[in-house]
C-alpha cells in the first residue's frame, strides 16, 4: 500500500497555462486536449518494502520508468543464494527510502561506502524493486526442489517465439520501477553489484523502459509506441487481483506471491507508420485517438464482439487484438499487465530499435500461455511485432520487517 | 526564453514527508539528505519555437530526458532539403505546444492524421527540438558551398577516438529534450518520418538519454553514471554564453547560431565500481558525495590547482579530469556541456551497456578539440571510458514566425 496517494497531489494547470499562453505564437490549430497524464510528478513519494502482504511493484500504480534485469546463478551453494536474498532485501528496504546502501562513513566526505552514488539526493521517486525466482532455483543444487511453487516451469513454445538466447531466461529477476530513471537504474546496478561481488549471480539481460504502457487504477491509460492506449481493460479491482494475480492456496512462504512473465517485444515501427489509421484501428479493434472499441464511442465502453456492419462483417474483426485477448472470449481468463515502452537507438537496418517490455503477473503461467497462443496464431498485430526474449519467475510475497525475501523456503523440515 | 519559470514552482516536500513517514519501517540509518533535484516536475511547461534569437534546447535549463538522432541526406536536391527544414520547423512549432502534427480530421474519431499518436494528451513537458546541419550540407550538391559557416568541418582525429561507423557522423541532427521521454521519442519519430516519406533523409544513429548529467542555471548539479556531479563549472552566465557559445560575427542567417558536438561515450561501469572511492575522487579531482574539489569543502569552491599535500604532491592530481578540463589551465577556454546518461541493457560480455551522451555547444569546434586532445591524452578517466561515436553540426538560430530554420541560407544572391 502506498504511504501517500500521489494522485491526490496531481496538479492540473494545463488549461490555465494554455490560456495564459494564448497570445504567444500562432493560434493553435489543434490544441492539445486535456493532459490526461498526471501534470506533475511528486519525486518524494515512497513505498515501504516491509510489512505488506505482497511485494510492491505489482499492484503499485505503475511508475513512469522501469529498469528490468535478469540474472543467472553462478554459485551452486544454497547458502550463497540465501545470503543474496537477505542482502538484497536489506538493500531494497534502504533504496526505496531514497537512502544509500551499505556502510557509510559520515565523517569522511569522500566515502560513499558500497553505494555507487549516482542517485545521491535524488529522493525515493516512488521506487519499488520486485524480486523473482526462476525455475532453476528450485532444484537439488540448492536443496530447494521440494519447495518449488506448484505451477512454476519454463513456458512452453508459443507461436510468437523468436527468441535470442542473450535476451531469454534467468534464475533471478529484478524489476525496479520509479518516477526517475536514474533512481531505477541505480537500484538495479547496486543490487547487481551485490550479486557479483558475492559471486552468487551474473547479469543476463536487461531493458530500460519508459512511459508505462499499461495503466493502474486511478491512472489515465498510457499509449504504447504504436500510438494506441494499452491497459484499458487491465485488472484493477480487488476481487480480480484475488482471483487472477495472487497465490492464495499455497504454502505460507508462497502465499500472496505471483508468477511474473517478462517478454521483450520488438515493434516494426516504420512498417506500422505506413498504414492508414483505419487499418491500425482494425488491428487493435479500437479507435486510435479516443481508445474506444470500434463498437463504441468512449474508451471504457464494453466492446460488442457480435456487432456487424451493414454488409454483415464484424465491426471488431476476427483478428483484432482486443477480440483475441478479451476475457469474454477466453473463458473469463485475465492477467495483470505492467508493461513499458523501450527504445535502444537505430538497428543495423536503419530502423528504430524499439518496442514493448511486456510484463504480466498471474497466479498461473498457463493463463499467459493460453492467451499468447491465441494471439501468436491469429493476432493481426503479429505482422508488426516480434517476441525477442522471454523469462518466467515466481515472485514471493513481501517479508515482514526483520526477515527477508523467501526466507521461508530455506526453512526445510 | 521560457514562458514560465519552472523552478519557481518546485515543491520541496521531502522533509515533511520524511517526517510523516518516520514511524514506518526501521529508523533510517543514513537518511537521504535534502532532495537537491526538483521534487516535482511540471509537465505543462512549454517553450515556444519561434521568436527567440537562439534555438531552444541549448540555453534552456536541461530537461530530464533526451532523444538525439542524426540523419544522412538521401536526396541530392536542394529543394528537398529546403522543404524538409520548412516542414520540420512547422512540425516542431506544433510539437512543443503539445499538439499533434499535420492534418487532423476532427469529425473522424479514427483519424489522427500524420501524427503517430503515442504522445496524444501527454502535454508539452518542456519539449525543445534543436536542429543541426552537418558539414556535407554545405557542398555544391545543394548549391550551399558558399554558405558554409566559417568554422564548420569534420573534427580532426583525437586521441580518445574509437568510433564505430554506425554511431558516427550525420548530415542533420535532431536533439529533442523533454521532461517525459515519450514526448521526446514521439517528436523525433514523427520528424524522422517526415524526412523519410519525403525521401530527403534517413536515420543514422540515435541515443535515448536520461538524468541530464550537466546542470543549467538554477538547477542542482546532476550526477553521471560514475556517481559524480557533472556540470558544476558549466557555462551559466550571460557573458559566457556570448563569449563562448553564440556566433556573433557571422552572416545574418548564422548569427546567434552555435556549433554542436555529440559524442557517445561508453563507461566501463563495473571496472569503475571496483575502485575505492578515494581513487575515484583522484580521477575526477572532486569528492564524490559533496562534489567539492579535493582542495575544498563545498561543491562550488574554486579548485586550487597548486595546492599540495604534506608530501609535496598535488592535492588535485596531474591526471585529474577537472585539472585538465579547467578553463584556468586552458587559456580561459570554455564550452557549454549538455550531456545525458544512457543505458541500453547488457552487452555481449555481460556488462552494463551504459555511458554518457556528451553534447557540447561552442562558437568554435576547435575549443572542443583542444580540450579533448588534452583529456584524451592524459585524463585518468580514460581507463573507464571509450568514445564510440561522434558528430558535428552547425545549429542555426531560431526562425521568426512565418519563416523556417536556416531559410536565409537558401537566399543566395
């Protein structure tokens, strides 16, 4: 739970400022409509690490930036893994308060201790760091085979897969989200450093993302890099979190955990941009500007998947993304999406190297597989996207103060 | 000039919130000191494109994000270049107001016109787009050889150069800075699209940066990814802008322009992190935490380059970055730095692919060459950085309303 409600602090000065600026420059032919993002971002906001049922960074209203990294375990010692999770927990608890980590010698101006220093004085900026455990953690190597969460396994091959080994898998994951990218970057870097200097885990793949492509409760729905709102029908209500996200019927140390799936999805931006907006609308099944389903007029109108045009064809096409993904067409199945846009320059062909860091949380990885199998086979969007990387993790619940992440899994009988 | 002073609107609630949170979680052993960044960011702030002497994005207080891109001209037609600069000017003037670009059909919900749409409703977010013209613009191909700014040329080979062709050069540059990365990304993407669909220019290289590593006037000094403050001695005063940044004795269409140099500088983060802070301090010549020179106690203390320790050795070492770069040791030479941090995941060796997008403005590219020759030869920092890419551009002044960028250069006798 947030310690403060950032959305109550939002400043909505857009209209006033626009009015004040009316006399400067040309009359605006297509004035920006209301800023539906927050108009200001409060960088003093913080979310505590201890004392919640679930880890922060899942239900937390998505912050503006993410740095996501996975790791391969390099130690075969159970004890090393245990110490790493304890040290990470202690460090995360400090980082989310905007503090430096590790030893500090206050009398020596030149000493910043273990902390790498680039986030000094930047404030907490709503930082959350969410830790995940991959399938290979739960093996005889670490004496943890018996502790494996019941549904944790590698995802099966899906029709959309075009994975690059260097962007796939991992034994541990860190998802740092914050309203300042330098704060998210700093957290991951220092946690990676702890993993490295203890000889426990090495970096595997990482993505820096922005713009939170999926909305949380109380947030306007952001847009992905194809220009469409993403997250209109995302999980937002308590009952749906209970039903689809959190593990409830599970051993103590797993209860209120979840399964995390991360996919690096490249978008063929320039191809997409050559299409008419009417075609783009058919691909998604929504109107680009308003976000309304093609059968409605407002963003949150419920799509009518049966409605037809005068010629008898469906208004929301058979291959439209929202038709294939809708819970109405998937036996009620839902997943929580927490995705971010990314861009990494220009690729070798001169095109924008950009896309979506898709992250979902669900209490059964099969939910993702079911939806992605359908999307990967039939979605009109497939012409414009490629799944480059993938990984799956179990995210344990938050520890109480005085404990650390997944401590219970080491307490074997 | 900004239309509003964003720094007067800054909220400094850090202390209050910290106090309110005192009862939650453990007592903070090393509480964050005052947030010296702005505590909140006003996303309604805007900077007009027309009507200033200089282009925005040079003297403008650095925004939090940058998307920088260079282009190669693909047309050999003078007229195409002229039309592109006119279309870019008109589009930038709309973008900085938070508007969509190009044709919009308001009656059709599905039409967003030419605009790619991902920044709809995000607000202006202090967007500036700064346009540069590379050396090959000023050739007989475009009938512009006679218009070449007197000091524009490719940089000579410098000791630090380790360039990759795919990160080097360009005939045009676009520097989009904004307080929302999606706003900066959107601006560049749509301007690149104009260049492409008109067959005039193709994308060359691009970097998405964050955290503004160099400060502007009235801003606290940000930190680079090595954890050190960067920009403490940056140009901030009117007189220095006049002396070192703007072209004054130049043809009308060039007056109040400047030369822009961009370098993509990779940092060997993990190597750096293995060093003691005392060694890091010697590399920079400053204290990491406070930013003070090694001969002082506060960030803005003037370094004493003669001061020695008891054993007679210099307090600020011979090879320290600030000694080599200081105007006192370079015949008074100064350049305006406007750099940003970047990270692009994990490289093929498992290390963080991160560093600095260095951008400088000066009224003579030789100023950069002089400083970089010295730094590239002797700087202790060279062990930790590699210059991967480089480009140089002439940045013309801002156009008056009704005109467009560099219009005057086409008005040949």
